[in-house]
């Protein structure tokens, strides 16, 4: 038998498909835990402020849509839209500064009905002939000192005098208005200081100086509330004063400081409002206390204290200013505007009570179904 040489090509082993690298169970568990943490943050109390702010932004968008539908001729002009935005922010600046101080007071478990009267008293005192003789610096110092002083009186009556905040600040409302009328002899006092008057007419990079002042106060208030011990103590005092006292917080002194802070904000607002009107009188800043309280409630601050956000209060002020602007460009009456504002306040309180429970339950059911 002859040998036969096999010249055929040997079979090549079949190539296995490329496999993905093995999945690390620990990494998968960590990713799931992060996702669950984000969901729990959104659904929990920590994300409640974000949910409410998102709802407020939705209200602003709805108001803008209403404006586009009712006045397409105006909203079709881009230059008018930009100038109108600046008008709204300028309109919100004074009440916005007052609302920052009001936010701290309400989070701390109090209420201040005298903020409008404090603004009037500080403005009148700053525009007296004697005060104006010291120049712009003297007027600003006077307004801030008067606001801070009246706020300290409120704080002393409430914290150490143990008066109910509603009664103490209501009495201060009447007293401050009366003192302002006495100082001004029931007359309008004209501001002759060009530096003060220019605050309302000066623009930096096309934006009014009043808007910058509002932004500075809001940023300072946000940092004070969210990044300092003072802010954490404010939340603790408003949430449970007795527990805060047992934890070592001087509740009386802290309450005094809260009302002093509110008065200081009123002093800043007095200068801004005086600059806008180039004058001051005892009747100025009328019902500002209601506007500030309504904006703070709209922003999600609990009237019972212990919870609230500066950004939410700012959005509440902007919403009310947008409503005022919307009614103005459509030629509607002030009475109708007040009725709409009242309805918004009621709706905000109802939303505050519901606390987006329906959305939370929906997200929870959706997650369980997915799992």
C-alpha cells in the first residue's frame, strides 16, 4: 500500500462571538442605589422645594402664554418683550427685597404686618430736610437705621415681651404710619438728592440698578438661609421652638434677630421706593405687607414655620408682578386683578397642603411596576 499525503487544509476552529466584559454586581448595585437616591430625593421633603419651584415656573410660562394669546401684537416685538421683562423685574424689586426679610420671619414661626409701615417711616425720615442735608450717605444710613431700629422693637416686644407676633406687628403698623404722618406733616416730601433719585433711573449693561439690588439681597438671603448656622437655627426655631431651646439655641435672641433682619430689608426697600417716586409720604408702600406675605406663601413657605425658600419667594413676587403687568397691557381693572391674586393665593395654599402627593404616588407605582 502506497502512502498518500493529505494536502487538504485543516479545518479552522469556529470563532466565538465577542463577549462583553463581565458586569460587576457591586457597580450595578451602586448605580441602582444612586438612581433610587435621586428618586427618593425628588419624592421626599428635600426635593419638595424643587418641585414647588418647578410648579411656579410653570405658572410663569402659563402667564406668558396668556400674554401672547391676548396681545400677539406686543409679544411679536422682541425689543418690547425685553423691555417688558425689565419693567416686570423693576416692579418686583421693592416688594422682592421686603419678601426676603418676610421669608426669614415666617420660616422662624412669626409674621410681620408692619413691613409696609416701616418702609413708609424709613422713607419719610430719610427725606426730611435735616436728613437730606447730610447727602446720599446720610439718607441711606438713616433709612437703614430706622428700619433696623423698628425691627428691633418688634423683636423685643415679641421675644422678650411675649406678645403675639400678629398683635405686636399690627400695633407697629398703626404706630409707624402715625409717626410717618407726624414727621411729614401729612405732606409729600420731595427727594432733592440726585444720587438717590438716579438709583431708579441708572442702568448697568442695560439692566436697571434696582434689579441688581434685588439680586444682591436675594443672593445674600439665600446664602444666609442655606449655608450658615443662622439659617439652620431659623428653620429649627420655626419648626419646634422648644426642641430648639433644648438643643442650646437662644430662641428669644434669634427671634429678635429675625425681626431686625426684616426691618433692615424694609430700610433698603425704602431707599429703592423713594428713588422710584423721587419722594416719600406716610401712605407709601400701602399693603406691601399683604403682597410680601402672599409672595412668600406662593413660594412655598409654611405659615406655621419651619420650611421655606428664598428662590420660591422671589418667584412668587415675579408671578404677582407679571399678573399686574398682564392686566395693565390688556387694560383690565385693578379690582379684577385683586380677585385673580386672591384666587392664586388660595390655590397656592391648597397645593401646599397636597404637597404633590398625587405625583409622588404615581412615581412610586411606576417604579414598582418597572421593577
